[in-house]
C-alpha cells in the first residue's frame, strides 16, 4: 500500500510539473508573440515617419505646388487650428505639444504618397516633427512661444509647397 501511495504522489508531482512547464512555455510564447507584434508596429510607424532622405531640399514641382493626398489634409488643418488657438500668454503649451504630436501621428499614418511628392512632403515634415518634439521638451513659456512661432512658419511653408 505504501508503494502505491508513494507511486501515486510521485506520478501526481510529475503531472503537475509537466503542466506548469507547459503553462510557462505557453506564457513565454504568448509574450514573445506580443512583443514581436509591438516591435513590428513600432518599426512600421518609424519607417513611415523616417522614410525620407534628410538631404532632400524642399522645392516646387516645376514651379507648381505638390499635390498632397486628401487623407492627410484634415490633419494638416487640425494642426493649424491647434496652433492658431494657442494663446501665448495663458495657453497650456504642454497640452498643445501633446495634441500636435497625436495629430502628426495620424498625419503620418494617413500618408499614401509615393515618389518625388512623398520625398518633398518628408522634406517639409521632418523639420516640422523636430519642432513638435522641441515643444514637448520646452521648459518655459518663453521657449514654448518661440517654438510655436517656428511651427506656424512651418505651416506657412507647407502651404507654399503643397496644395
């Protein structure tokens, strides 16, 4: 009887141990899959926003403005509205930076442009994005107001080169 009892406990311990190892394996596999998907998404967004040559000089299309895709235009307008609503004396520049960043993320996601127009868009967009990042890191209102001025000039540049 004693042998049967010891054998049963030993068998139970082995089964429980195997189940625990299987659960850990499933958990690790799930975590790895989730991490891989998150990395792929982050890489895709970074590639979309960094998909340009930093040395491309912004220029007109043989004297004419470049056509921007229609899906992007609402986000351009939204950024302008956000910037124009900003009051240098009392607006929350950190909140403005967060809103501009979110709108810019949507702008990048909506970009379906290709070829030379895409290169030109990114020649404008890369410095614009850097200004948004600077605004996020602004330490005081004076610095923020200067950066907001730069962003407004950037939006004017957009209209100079795109329709």
